[in-house]
C-alpha cells in the first residue's frame, strides 16, 4: 500500500551514510545530527569503527538508524569483508570487491562482473548476519539501505534482499524503487557542487524547488577532515577528506538551517515515514 496522507509542507530526509567506517565518519555523522540537519544515520556493521559508532548511536536514542548493508569495500588503504564465510562475495584476500558496477580503474573487480559466481546462498547468509548484528547492537534499527546500491547486481539478489528484510519487519530503502515508491520519497533535485560555497548555494537553490505535499531524500557522507580521512582514497576519488568535511559543513551550515526554516520545510526520518505507512494499513 502506498503512503497516502495529506501533507501540507515540503518534507526532507537528510541521510548520513557510513557511520562505523572511521572515527572521523562517526564524529561527523553524530555532529551533523546534534548540530545540523541529519535525520537518519546509516550504520555499517562490517567496518573497523563499529563499536564506537554503536556507542555514539546509543547515546543519541532519538536519531533514526538504518543498517547500511555492505557487500563492497571500495577504499585502497582500508578494507573490510563479510561476517560469514562467503568466498563467492570476496577477492582472493577475503575482502569484498571494490565496486558494484564495472569501473575502468578496477577492471573485472565489480560485483556486476562477478555475478555469475556469486552464490545466492552465501549472499542470503551474509545479509541475515549483518541484519542480526545491527539489531542486536542498535535495536531501534528502522530500515536497511544498500552501500553502493548492490541490489542492482541482479533481480535474484534484489528479490532475496527484499524478502529477507521483510522477514525482519524492515524495508530495504536502497534506491531500487519499490520502497521509495511505497514511502512516497522522491530524489532531491540538486545539481552537483564540489567546493563548499558552491555546494551550499546549490543545496539552498534545490530547497526552493521542493514542492509542498512531497517528501524528498538527500544522501551524503559527512566526516571530519584530517589525517585519518586524508589516508583514505580510491582511484578517481582522491579528495575524500576535503569532500566529506565539506558535507559536514553543509549539514551544519546556519545558512542551510535558515533556508529550511524560512521555506517551512519539515525534516523527517525514515522511521517517521514507516510509522505513518503502518498506520495506513
């Protein structure tokens, strides 16, 4: 059933991805919530800084949390792999592959190129393990998102993921379309901007385009720039530290906050939309 409610304001989910990846990401996501506009945080449970992320999330019980299920490990200087024995999902060193879609910088190393060898049984086992761990550590997890949109690899993987998510009473909200439609979420109409000043102005311009009665989603990756993030990169994305610090500054910008208030935009979370959806059934 589609979410059918009378909404007078423009509504916006601001999603902060990749908490658990690094200390800098953990601090950045939480700061973007306590001092900014973030409404939902996406937790990765296969990553190195998971324990700190869990502690921080549990210290902020009103922040909506989603499991950011991961089946790729994109960075060159840090890696992660599955919680379960899943050799069809990994490289020869036991790490997840670096990409979902073919990437000329990493030829032959994407899930899409390896899909013929991916075991659906191993995928299902690993997906369940990530969900179970997330719920154990942060019981209020309200939804699941997909790191680097892995559900697009094949219809079989997408179907299995949606079925397993439903078993846990969760929606898979990874941009594949169904959950977005069910919750009535639309993409945020923003042109890309790199430098902070440009990004901020484009974000505020996009806020002016939001239509009353509609709900929009903006996804980004706030983190504190510095030595830790400067050491992380992959080919084609080398300015990670600067870029993610800019996201953090965007999310905590008083100009952005003022624009949201002036335009009467309501900041909402996935949890809020899911609860509204349940009330209509």
